[in-house]
């Protein structure tokens, strides 16, 4: 009788154990910038930045075109300030911030070094010095706060 009782007790405890086991962590959230172009024109004392932001998450999918004429402060794009972004003063980093879901106060942050190289993704044009990323630029969310 004892082995049968032990077997029954172990069967009854399986549902409890399944709730105690850790779940598989979600894959990291990745945002994409495409058509990123930044033009600095010292002669005209102007800056022009544009790119397309894509968040492919099924819960909060978004595609936005973002533009600005400055790198001096954090910018926002989208009808609800959907994406906050900043290019560092030395042009060495781009930082993105975004709500993690529509009604969430949690903000995700993703940052990426720019790796500008003269003659590769930096060129002199009639409009000024152009910094561009021809390929999709992936940004993995590295922190969430809220």
C-alpha cells in the first residue's frame, strides 16, 4: 500500500510544482531604425535627422517616421510621443525610449553606438557632412523602468 500512496501523493503534487517552476523568459525586445540619415551643415549652422522607427511587437506594433533639426536635446515622434530618442552630442550613440505596451508606464531603453567611419557611412556632400546607415539598425531593449 505504501508505494501506491506515495505514487498518488506525487501525482497530486504535480500541478503545484508546475506553478513553482520558472517560466521561459521572453525573447529580448528589438526595435529597428531604417533609412537613418543625419546631415550636419556648419556653413548653414543646421542639422537634419530622419529615420523610420519600427517596433514589430504584436502587442504594440508601430512604424513611425521621425525627423528633427537638432541633436541638442531629447526628441519625440509619433502622435502620443510614442518614441523618445537622442543622438549624443559627439554623435557616438543613439538612445531610444518607448512605452513597453499601450497602457503601460514601463519605459524600455535601447542604446547603440554609431560606429561612424569616414568614406563608409560618413560622406561629404554639398549639403554638409552626411552620416547614414544603409542597413537595418537593430536596437535591443537593455533596460525597463517604470
